[in-house]
C-alpha cells in the first residue's frame, strides 16, 4: 500500500497524537499519579477494574499503531521539547494578552478597580511567556 507525502504526514500526525495520549493515560493509570498546581489538581479516579480494562485497551491500541506504522512504513518523528514549550508559551502569551480587565467585560460587569490591579500583572506574565518562548527558541 502506498501513501503520498500528504497522506503520510496526516496519518503520522493522527497516530502520533493518539499514541501520545495513550501513553499519558497509561502513565497516569500505572503510577496512580496525581498532580497539583496553583490552579489545578489532577487525579485518576477509575476503579481497579476500569484501570485494568483501560490498560488492556491501551496496550491493544499501541500494538495496532505499531502494526500500522510498520505496514505503511511510517517514520518516527523526532521532536525537540524546546519547540513544544516555545509553541505553548506563545499560546499562553496570546491567552494572557486577551485577559485584561477590558476583555473580561465580555463575561459581565467589571469592577472599576480590577484594571489597575490585573492589567499590570497580566502584562508581566505575558512578557514572561514571551521571554520563555525566546529562551526555548534559541536552543
């Protein structure tokens, strides 16, 4: 079976994304991992039976991805994590830049004092995101 370049690229990206998500799920299930940040808390709340079923299905899916990859001659992609972090920092900059008090009016009335407090802090965080993106760009 043959794929043209565009088909190969699309299929590789689709399978890559699925594999990445499968491996993340497997890691969380295996380690019964939890993760906490300032604004989030992540835990896996599956029963032991569901964890076992999920693990088996994940293994089957990974085996199928491996078989498809071999059959169609897809190649492993090398990804520099610095590029991923840079891209995410750029996205964060965009989201932060759209979080000033004036933009929050879309969601209801805004306290008149909010802009004085929030906007400089948002600008600082947005600048930090740009600085980090630039640092990860120069690797």
